[in-house]
C-alpha cells in the first residue's frame, strides 16, 4: 500500500476497548449565521475544519482526537485533495486519521463545496 500521510489520512486506526466515541455531523464552511463564508474551496475547507474543532471542543476534544473523517467534495480533483490533506496536516495530529473522500455533484446548499464529518475518541 502507498503512504497516504501526505494526502492527510491513514489506512487504519485502532480504538481500545472502553474508549468513548464522539460522532460529529457534517460541518461545512459556514459562519455563525449558517451561511457559507466564501465561494473559495480552500477557505471553505479551513472554515469547516474550524467548525469541526469547535464541535469537538464542546466535548473537551480537539482534532488530534479524531480517528476517522468522512469528507464530501463537489467535483473532486487532485488540487482539492491536496487542500484537504494540508488542512488535516495542520490539525496537529502526529498520525492523520483514516479518511474517506466522497465525490458528490452537490451538497445541502448550492454554494457548499466541502463537508466533513468525524469520529473522535476520548480515553
């Protein structure tokens, strides 16, 4: 298998028995009003990961506690995958979480280009 870390994910993750799982629903590049902050893909990714960090913090966790990401990308291409990889790398996690990237034609609102959901652990 190839080394996926430059693309911001790992092939596997292990969760010890007795570990609490925290599930975070899809976060997109929205501001406090729920509206998309930019039409730029990279800015939406940054905002979505910021929102994910806020959701995790509500449970006393951060992005280093994430073991699995599921990302949805409108019209994926290699540049968009690199943008996502850089966002994950910037999360501070030594080993990136597992991740599945799903290409979609559209998301909940026409101007949403990216969405991320997560599973995190608390030991």
